[in-house]
């Protein structure tokens, strides 16, 4: 149980890092410049969706830190939340490999490897919390 608790605390920290990395990433990827060429509604939808996704990731970190015991309990809402967060990160994995431009991933190999390992770790940790009975 202590190992899973420690893994969840690390997962919370990883999610904080991912969430906060979105702020400098917007400048690095030149969101404003690139989106200046699209219609205002597309630009607005992009920024709203980006903000909401960042908020959800930070919310997952907060839930993890505040309710670690519930997430490791294997019961009720804690188990459901662990499964939902696991599903979120599991669904994100194919996006990394199948959607993002391979040339961009190659040019940013360190970041690509880091996010891939982070996604695998998050998916495995929350899946374990949701589906493996820990005594």
C-alpha cells in the first residue's frame, strides 16, 4: 500500500509538471502567431479547450494529493476516479504515437521520451489503483 501511495504522489507531481508545462509551451510553439491565421472562433475554441485540458490535468493532481487514501482504497468513488484518470492517460498514449507529427517528435526527442514515459507511468499507476487490490 505504501508503494502505491508513493507512486500516486509521484503521479500527482508529474501531472503538476505537465499542467504547468502548458504555459511556457504556448510561447515555444507560438500559439498566438500560428492561430492568428485562423478565424476568431477557431482561435477561441482552441484557447478554451487548451485551458480546460490544463485545468483537468491540474485537477487530477489535486485529487491525487488530497484523496490518495480514497484512490488506494479499491472502493467506491476512489476506485472510479482512479479508473477514470487511468482511462484519460491511456487514451492519451495513442495520440502521442499516432497523431503528433513524427518529425516534430524526432526534433524534440527528449521531450517526446519524457512525455511518453510520463504517460505510461500515469496510466500504470492509476490502473493499479483502480484494478489491483492492494493489502
